[in-house]
C-alpha cells in the first residue's frame, strides 16, 4: 500500500501544468499619468527613454513639456485617472496635441488584481493600458465642453439665488412679517416692491399694501395686516444683504444666459437624414409644424431634431442633454439600451448560478438621469400617450419605480431621435388607451383559447 501511494505521488508530481498564454498587447504606444495638484508622474513603455518614469509640474509650460516628451517617446495613447479637477488642464492640452486620452475611473483600476506594492500608480496604469484593460469614461466632444461649463455655472447661480430667497423668507418670518402667506412669490413684482419699501424705511402696512399688483388675490387689508412686525435692525440688515445677493445672482444668471446663446450660435449645424432601415418602427403620421422659440430653434439646429417635441422635455432639459452628452450618441453608445444603462435607468441584472438576485437599477449620479426623472414626473397630468403610459405604470408599480421606468423610456426616445434622425409624434392619451385595450383583448382571447373557453362581450 505504501509503495502504491508513493507511486501515485510521483505520478502527480510528474504532471506539469500547462503554461497559459500572456495577454495580447493591444496598445503598444501607451503611457499613463498619475495626476496630482502640484506634479504629474508619467510612465512610458520601457526602452523609449533613459528614464521610463518622469515627473512634471502642474503649470501649463510643464504640461506642454510633458507632451513634447511623450511625442519623443512615440506615445500615441495616454491614460489618466479623474482626480478632482486637476486632470482637466492636462486632458485638454494632450487632446489638442493629438494624443488619444483615456479618462479612467479610479475604482476600475483599483478592482483589477495583480498590482505589487513597489510599482508606482502610473506604471501600473501604463501596464493595464498596454493590455487594453482600461476603459475610458464618457466625455463629449471638445466643442460641446464650453456649453456644458456655462450651463453648470448657471445651475450653481440658480442655487445661489434660491439660497438668497430662503434667507429673505427667514428674515421676514423672524420679524413676524407674514408676507409669504399672502403672496406666493416674494421675488415677484409686488414682493420685491414691498421689501424694498420696508428697507427704505416704510413701516405703515396700509401704504405698503398699496404696492400690490392687481393680479394678487389677497386684499389690501389682508396684506396690511400681514405686514405688522418687529423691525429689529439686525433682521433688517439680514434682509438687505439677502436681497442684494439675490439681485446680484440674477444679474449673473442673465450674463451667463447670454454667454450660453453666444456659445450655441458658434456650434455647427447638424444635418440628419432619417435612417428608416435601422430605426425602430415609429409613427409616420403627418403633423402640423409647431412654431419654435429662439432657443428651441438653436437646439434643433445643433441636434438635427427637435428634442422638445417629446412630452415632458422642455428647453432646459434639451439644453442639458446636448451640453452633457453632445448631439452624436452613436459613436459612444451602440444601442438605446446601452445609453439607458449608462444613465442607470434600466433594471439591473445581478445573476449568480443562473438565478436572478437583484433587478434594481444602479445608483448613478448623472445630471441627465436626474433631468429625465423630473421630466417623467411632470407627465402625471399630461394628456399624451406618454402621460397615459406613466399613469398606468404608477398605478401598477408605484411612483418611484414608475418614474424610473418612464425616464428609461424618455432616454430611449432621445437616443432614437439623435441617432436615427426621426421626428417624434404623439398620438394622444386616447389612442394609447385604445391600443392598450386591444392588447388586453388579444391577451384574454389567447388565454381563453388555451383554456377552451369563449369570450362573450357584456
């Protein structure tokens, strides 16, 4: 028995495992940059220079010197992590110099196994990029980036304006001036006139009530009663500073809006021919042309189609979609399902052992996804096919899931319009209800036939 065991051990030792082939090199001329606030560490393939790893400063001249060194080393593709906002300058300069730049999510490189402790980040990323294991994040075209920055700045200014309004409301409540209870908007014509008169020294409620606009529902007596308060100097000073912040933010918003219009005017016109062979089947019914505003006309010229024709999507949402994604989605997303998955609006498929464990959508913080959810929520009272569809989804799934499902449908409609160049036409809620009823009857007839029964109309 002992001899047989020894012979078996020898046979086991004699069997040598087959050597697995190495990963194919996909990017031979690949480099990587470890982005920092004060310096950037760059790694190129070994043998391209006496030093395969070099450090450069974060100043513009240093980044141009880094680009010259990468050119001398024969580098064509560069990978970098999205570290704060420090990567933006290096990304734009390298892209302008003709390099293929990949912006990599730090979590993606971190989850890949095999890194040793004595290897720098840039060397590890350079090796991963050489074997094609890194995937770049989505970034719109260079001519769309200025529009995106202006719109993001406008959003920040709107938030600052909202904070100033809240500070004004707080100061009024602390003075026990119940102006917000009789006027819906204190930043309207009547509200601002009364607040400015209070700051100018007027304390008589009857005289302040004379400033009311004829469209205000509340009577002058009610407004005068609500304007009796304690006029403490520190509260009046807080109201004054909040009003000045609000006016300053509104002025900046107007300037930013002017810059947005100028930037949109410089964007090229996109000409799209409807691709009826590749596009999904949609309605081809004729529709009367709708008169568009100035912003809608510019958006249609840039996108090639009118995104605001989709119910729930207005000018602000269409502007946001074009500024965050650009008009060309075909090059980045193969299908509309890939696009909705990128936005985190489609159901997840967490499967293990052939069993579906989780269907919940991924948590994605994206401005376009948030805007589409808000657009879906606004369809609750819409007399359109999308509105009728949303109401049925809400009754069956509940509000949260219905909003995500309808946002998913809106995302697919946006993709089809931008990629296939087809116009959207809504047939109305009545047509949708009739179509839904026909489908229900067809399903009931099919079930009755399977059970050897017959449907009899009431």
